[in-house]
């Protein structure tokens, strides 16, 4: 089996390499290709990923390339994790919205539309390569943000072999398992909603739903990503929200916190990545891998501990280490590998992915709407599980954001200015036509070299 990673020069490439290589023998993965069009980053982070793979599975064929056709040719599965425009464009996306007093978060906020204007044309090109050069039944697992709009648009474009993957739900789940002293993967979670807008109604361990226990536990609000939420409010709701719902629950506070901070999240990441890359550039990562790994751990620890800190005031305190040989928790590639596992072994697994709303699992949405939801695997395909209950509050928010995603998809597929303005007008975190028009004008100008013009 051949797996190809498009965007293999990203700073999280080692995580992908570790997760995939850890399952290589079990899943009969014989070839792994990491492709990136940024030669400098591929030469650093791609080579570090290659070293991780070699240490875990020396017999695995692992190649680095800048040629997308070479990478995709005869691939069984393709993982896309790209950032068109790089970190600097993310910074500009966010600042444009913030300068108007609106949330500039790169997926949940208005900046997500700008990011999608760059992500989707690039991903469509790779999807065309998949149709031309990959194996007939090749599936594409997309990690590229904004995953909600991207997943909807790629499906609307006819790329029905694409599945949206996000590590936020699984990351939260692992933090809950760790907090409860449970083995990683020992719980089964039932989640529904949209990407970065999903809700856990049930987390089952040994036949018990532990959600009420978690919501009532004061320490869980310190050691897990419940830290972003108010305990009294969640006890009333009786579900666990994805951490990105903080922006919807506290829109004014989050914007003000960001404006009060010395820099945005995008600016933090840009500086951390730039400084880390500059330091690693002076190290021969193949001959001095341990030295390179220590540099990576230092900067990645900064990145992890600053996650959502400016926006929420709640800071993580992690002594970050990348342990090549520690048991892998699936992490970044866990959902993709779970799907592959069902194809290879017929395993009975539940995965959380961005997929079409098959059988109207969320009965208030269309079947063609993509949703982020727990799925049972049936003949290698993720089929959404209908949630037991959806509160009216959650239904209303999901409907509002899905309307935004539908309009955004139409705008980007058809270069339609009216749909672009409508998309941000109906977005719950914008909800102002005059502001939407200003944002679209600015984002069109910013992305003209990536997207062209709106009509």
C-alpha cells in the first residue's frame, strides 16, 4: 500500500510519520511519500519525518519529493495538509478582520473565508491529479483548514473521494481519557455538528457515559480543554463542546482579548515557526537528528502552551517532548488510519470525520451537507450515526454556520461575489452586510494571485 502526504514539509510532519509508520506492518503500508513544494521546509521537517519513520520501520520505503504527480501516482491514499500562502498570509487574514473589530480566527472567524479562497483551488488541483494518477479507489483525507468549508466545497465540486479530518475532537477525547486515568482509545465517543462546531453528548467507558462526571469535575476544567468554558454553563447544557465553540459562546470577549494581546495567534505561530526553521536550517538533521529534535521540542512546546491563551486567558502548561518510541495514540492521522483499518481488516470502528449527512443523520440538514460526526464504518465507508438528542440551541447554531458554509462553497466554486457577501453576512460572528462587503473586498485583493476575481 502506498500513502502520499501532500504538505509533507509542515512542522507537524513527524507526527504523521510516527502515526503512519507505527501501523505500517499491520496495515501493509509499504511505501510512504512526503511531498511539499517548499524545498527548504521539506529538507528540514520532511527529513526529520523520514528519520522517525526509518527508526520505527527501517524496511518501509520512504521518499521525499517536490513533484506532486510523482507523489500521487499509484497512491492508495492521499493525505492533504497544506497552507497556501504560508503563515504570513494567515496573519494578514486575521488582521483584516480584527481591524474592523471582528474575529479573525483562521477557521471559525471571518478569516476562514480568506483561507478557503487559497486552500480550495490548490486542493482541487491535487484532487485532479488523484483522478488522473492515483489508484482507482484512492481516498483523500483532508487536514487542510478551514476543514468545514473545504470539505463542503470539495464534495460540491464532485470530489466524492474526499473526507475531512480534524484532530480537535480526538485531541479532546485523549485529554479526557488521560484525566480519568484511562487507556488511550478505551472510550467510544458520540459527536455531532460541523467542523470546529461539534458536541460530545456521550463518551462511553465500560458501558457508562462519563460526560456528566467530567462536567462536574472541577479539576477537569484545569487539566483538559474544558478550561475554556464556564462550569455552571456546561452543567446546564450537559454536553461537551469542541474548544472552538468558545468563540461562539464568548464572541466579544475573545475579540477583545485578541486586540489586547501583543499579537494574534497567527503572528505567534509565524514567529515560532520562522525562528524554529532558521535554527534548524543550520543543523544537518540527518547527521544531528537528536540536536534537531531538541530544537523542535523547545519551539513546539511554546506553540502548544500558547494555544488559545491570548483569546481565552487560559494557558496550558505542558513539558513538551516528542517520544518516537512511545505508544502512538493515533493523533494527527488517527481517523485516516481508522478508516484504512476497516478496509484492510474489516475492523468495527467508530471514527469522527467530516462526511456527507448520509441518511439525514442530522435531520434538520440536507444529505449533501457535510457534517463532523461519529461514524460507523460500513464496507470501508464512514456512515454517520444519528445522535440521540440535539438541543434546539445547538440546532440553531449548526444551521446558521451551515448556511455560511453553503454560501461560501458557492462563492468559491463560482467566483460569485454576491454569495461571498451573503456568506459573511449570515456568519454568526459577522452578521453585518456592510462589514461583510468590506471584508470580501479586502480578501479578494489579498488573494488575487491565488484565487483571481469575484464576479
